[in-house]
């Protein structure tokens, strides 16, 4: 029998059934598991796996539409499919494009985050969002929602930071973050081993080879950001672990929430800056 007045809950860290007034979780040892903050953290920074992918997809699409509407006269309608329906450089700069020019001349360091949500054409965003739909669910499944957020956000920052140091003047796109997902998949496949792990590793290696070939054949590809994203994703995968080796814990959820809050604030700041300088 249970004592009257006590309520049961799932520990926000280990997801075991415990009493809500426990001072420590008897399974994982987390302090004060019944606090409202830790219970919120335990639900994840952006909800379930499908919610996370959907939020990223809609955010990228929304910023692409805004970049078009911000300066309609600057839209590119060239016959070249790689530049069709392309926002103006002015719109992209105002909304947070990154690179050595925005960062070193205008000190817009926050653009290391915002640039991942901007795209240069309809084809650019289509391919990147298709890649997110393909790669995202796998990383969420194997690493968990919180580690997915950490990998996605920090890999984008790392990739763009490397390309900025390398002297790339002006750059945008979700590909640095997507390459971070590929790096995490590479580490997962290599670390897990076995038939399944080897198959995953070979497929991810094929993606990397394809990126290298694509980057060499077509101008304007930010290979520095791709390489930095892959390296960062593999490193974060190594440091954070994946589901079969290490369950997500409160540290992962706290860092994921910090990445989410940082990204939301920066995107809101980017919107304010863009509309302020464009219309006021």
C-alpha cells in the first residue's frame, strides 16, 4: 500500500517511477526531482522528436519567406536554378548572415547562430530541409532529443566559426548543422561497430565523400563550414555519448535548453534588427 497524500511521478532524469516528495531519486541520485523546473527540463527543450524536426523545418521556411519579403525588389529570378528566388544580400545581412565581413567589420558574433536559418535560394532550402528530414530522425532516435539539439546548434556555430577564421566573407545555410548530424552519425557507426554500425558508418562516409565532391565541383560551397560541422558533430557525439551507451541525463537537458533559449533569443534579435534597419 502507498502512503496517503503522496503522489507518484517519473524522475525527470532517469524516468523511473518515484514519489514526488523524494529529496533524492533513489535510482539516479538527482537532487529534488519533484521541483517544477526539473520536471519541465525532463520533458525536453522542444517536446517530442517529431516536434523538434518540425520546429526546425518551419523556422527555416519562415526565415526564408521573411528574407524574400524584406526586400522584394532584390529577389533573384535568374534562370539558373541555384539562384532562382534568391533573397538579396541586404536582406540576408540584416537577418544574420555570418562570415568574416559581418563579424570582423560589424562585430555581429551572434550571426554564428542565426546564419543556420538563412538560405540563398528555393533550391538551397529545399535540399537542406530534405537532408534534415532524412538525417534528423536517426540522430534523435540514437542520441535523444536533447543531444540532437546540442549537436545541431553547436555544430552550426563551430562550422561557421571555422569558416570565418578561414576568411569566408559572407555565408549562410543549415548545412553546417546538418554536417554536424553527419559527424554524429559517423561517430555512432564507428563506435557501435557490428554489422549495423558498419553499415551506418559506410553510409555516412558516402555522404561525406559526396559533400567533398559537390564542394569541389560547384563554386560558392562553404567547405570550411561543412568540415567544421562534421568534426564538431563527431566530437560532440563522442563527449555526449549515444543512447545505447549512455542515457540522456539532466546535464544534456540543461545544455539543450540553453542552446534552445540562446537560438530563440538570437533569432528574435535578428528579426528586430532586420525590421528596424529596413523600415525605421
